[in-house]
């Protein structure tokens, strides 16, 4: 079993060309970045608006909870039956699945900003837009990025599943292995999928450390020590 | 649309298949929920008592949770030697996800039990294990159940991915419907999955009320 896996991994055929591991990994990554990026363009402004005004927050929580129960394979197969085979319907499914987590994270982030901080900003004469941009958004970043991270995990997993409706990526290698009954190929693909998911999550965690304002990180640390 | 739905349910073949798959879905999603909770409790207890184990346990949980479901379904047979097309793989994978998801809440819930409560139990002669079962665990139930609710929703939605390797409960309706280009079948699968998640969630809410009678009593007392 391990020997078969090693044989598959060391076969140079599997590392070359459009069907090889590097190309499919890049394709997988490309799908994920494009769909999470698109979902952010929709969900972050909407979440900031909802969090800032407080309008529709209950609806967002209800919808994003219901969306977590939505079976990804069902959504993807249905979109492809409606809009036909091709990358766009499958990617649209990934965007739809990524939106709730980012929206909920953004709303929760803005919502978590202590009201005395917002009041202080108002007292200093900041306008509504300034408060949103310079106070609420930076304070919301930890939870916002948390939302992006869980959306990204969801999308990496679903992009694998979407190989069933002919999307490329590492799921392609896995399902092709299943079709011909080569377990070592499936296991190798599964291994790369797991590694990709962990690596992407680590990168996002790193980005989170970089962009979250230093003061916030210090405050969180102080709170942790204090408790 | 409604006509097509009626036609779907009028066909005895589809009706029977849907019911069988629904039963399989319940079994494949709820068994791991119980197993995962049973795994998370002792691990949470371990992490609570031994601070050195906390980092590794929580770290392992977050790595497990990061691995996409299809990959885990495929990797488990390689590690455990189970047959590739066995329901055991799906059950073990989902139990691992459940345990990983419950780890942090279990730890938080156990830590939230006030020190004077455990001290009182110790003073009354409770041994550590009995104190855990009779005092700390019941007090942790509200937090625990809300985490189990999250895990149940996630399990019920993940089971259908198993359809790609032949064991997926209602997910079978997605692959079958996709191959036949029969949209109603997929739609029925989606709606039944959502309904199942809703019903299980309501049952868990009821369970919490049943298991924590004191929360209702204290509400009545605290009213002016």
C-alpha cells in the first residue's frame, strides 16, 4: 500500500503537464482564490453596511446558519444542471458557499466593536464614514479574517467535490483514480488536498497576523494574561 | 414544478429509494455525532487537567478540521485498512470532525465551572471522576449542546459528499439525479437534507431543556 503510493508519487509522469500534480494544484488554488475573492467583494461591503447600521443583522445570522446545512454536492450538481457544464456554474456555487461565512464574520466583527470606542470616535468629531473606515473596520478585522478562513476551507473542500461536475484541480486526480480503481492515485490526491488545505489556512493565519492592527493584538494578549 | 414533485413521489421506485437513503443519511450523520462527543469529552477533560497536553490536542483538532471531507474519506481506509467503499470510513471521518469541532467548546465549558463549585463537591467527598460526571458535566451541558448543534448541521451536510465514493445517504440523489439530468431528484435531496438538519436541531434544543431543568427553575426564581 505504502509502496504503491510511493511508486505513484515518484513516477515523473504524474508531475508533468496539464494533468500533473503541480498544474492541478495551481488550478485548485486559482479556483479557490477567485471564488473567495469574488465572495469577499460581495460580502465584506454588505457585512460592513449591515454591521454599521445594524439593519438586517438577524436575517444575516439566520441565512448563514441555514446555508451551513446546504449540501455542497447538491448545490453544485443543481447549478450545473440549470446552467450547463463548464467552470462558471461550478465557480458560482463556490462563491455562493463562501458568502455566508464572510458575511457573518464581517457582521460579527463590526458588532463586536465596543460601543464606547465608537462613541469616543463620534465624540472626536468623526463622520459616519470615518468611524466605519478608521475605527470599526480595523477592530473588526480579526473576526472578518476568521470568516474568510472558514469560507476558504469550505471552498477548498467543495472545489474538490466539484471535480464530479468536471471542474479541474486535485479533485480531478482523485476521482479519476476512483474511476479506474487505482487507490494509490486517490490516496496521493487526498494527501495533496489535505496539505493544500492546511497550507492555505496557515497562509491566511499569517496574513491575519500581518494586517490586524498591533494595538488589537496587544490588547488580546493582555486580556489573555489577565484572565 | 409542483406537478413534477408529485410525479417524483408518485413513483414507488423513487419513493422507496428516497426513504432508504434518508434512513442511511440519519444513521451516517448521527452515529458519528454520538461517537465524536464521546471522544471529545475525555480528550477535553485531559486537556483541562494537563496544561501541557492542551496545545497538542487543540492543534490536532484544528488540523483535522482543516482537511477536506472527500480527502479524509479516502485517507482513512489507507490508514486503518478498512475497505474503500465501507460506511465505516464516512462514520470515522465525521466522528473525527465532530470531536475536532467539540474540542474547544468542551474545554471552555469545563473551565467555566466556578472553582467554588468543584471545591464544594470535593469537600462533600466527591472523587474526581464522580465529580466530573455528576457536577462539572451537567453544568457544561448548555455549552456542549450548542456545539453539538453546530456539529450536527455540519455532519448532515457533509454526509452527502460520501456519495462520490458510493456511501452518501441523500447524496445518492445528487449523483443519481446528475447522471439522469433529473433536477427534481436533486432538489428533493437538498430539501430533505435541510429539513433533517432542522429536525435534529429542534430535537437537540429539546434535549437541552430536558437535561438542564435548573435553568428553567432559576429563571422563575429570578423573576421579580
